[in-house]
C-alpha cells in the first residue's frame, strides 16, 4: 500500500511538471493569410537587433517574414522586407551566401504541374531582402525542389548548397552547388579577387594573402556565425599584403566551428569564412 501511494504521488507530480513546461503563446503571432499553408519555419536574427526573427516557407501564397519585437511578439513584415512573389515554397534556409556576415535566404520552390525557379534573397544588413538569384546561382535553375541544406561539402570552409529535386522522369539526381570564393562585399569591381586564407581548417595560426592593395589603415575582426564580433585581431607578422594571426593567443578559448574574418580597408569590407578545429 505504501509503495502504491509513493507511485501515485510521483505520477501526480509528473503531471504537474509536464503541464508547466509549455504555455500556448500563439496570440503573439499574426495571421498567415487566407491561403497560408506553412511548409517550413526557420529562425535567425535578420536585422541585427539580437532577437530571433522567422521566415515561413508557404505553399499557395508568398513566403512570410515575421520580425520579433524583442519580447517574443511577432509582426508580419513581409511587405517591406521580402520581394513580392507567389512561389510555392517547401523549404527555406538562412545562409550567408555573399559572405557579408548577415543571413541571406535560399528558398526551394516547387509547382505541381510546372517547374519553379529557385530563389536567393540577399540581406542588405538591416533585414531587407532583394532578389539576387542571377548573381548567386550559376544559371537559372528550374527544379521541383523539395528541400535544401547548406553545409561545407568539400572542406574549403565555405557553405555549399544541396537541393533535393523531385524525380520527374527526366532527372534522377539532386543538385549540388559548390561555393566558389568570390568577394561580393561592397566592392563589386573586385568581386573576382580571391583572398587566400590558409590553412583552412585553422588550429591556432593562419595566414591571409590579399591580391590587391589595402592601404596603411586596415583592421581585422573575428566574427562568429551569428554575426557577433568576437575580437579585434592583430597580426603577429605582416609583409606587404600577407598577414599571419594566432587565434590561440586570444584571452578566451573559442569553441570549434565556423567563423568569419572581416577585413576593413579604405572604407570597404571583405569577409572570408574559415573553420576552427
């Protein structure tokens, strides 16, 4: 009898605890439209105000951006932040495709009877997006895309794209986009000038080489994957446009993962991603 009472009490406490884990705060969300059918949801800080915003990948209507007021209350900011489209989207991801340390959007679109154009939306840094598909993808890709992920598939420290494509009989493969290093940050005349960083992956020390003059005033900042500045880096050695840094001499130990080196010279920003192992 005593054992049964103990178990009953424990079960009762378990029910109380379970009931307190979540509460319904759906009232914090706006309506998603008369035809809204959300297929996927992703979160990231799109506007640099240190809270999580939302993109909804929608079918039968345009996609939706919800911005956070900092307290978990969301507003529909689609009309001012996202290009107007009516694509049927099954998946969308945030990924920094142009290496300017803000999050852009890739949307995987699909149509039931036709083949839909894939879209890449570029973030201007304030959370406003423009269609940059033609400057990012190597061609106009019409796919029946069911999903997309961004990972470093070839070990060069850059995020590549893997797009799942529905087999329509004429194709039996998905699509893999490997990211070439093209500098797209602020200086479009020099966008093909590759900044070399080696070794990549980085254990403690790494070197960068700039293929163009950077001037006397240059700064180097270490940025994490969320866009937060971690440290200002001072080169241990430099010769002309070659600079060597030692991460292990920072006053904090960094976790393994992907980081950005931001280079500011002559009022222009250049950013290169690397892996800390």
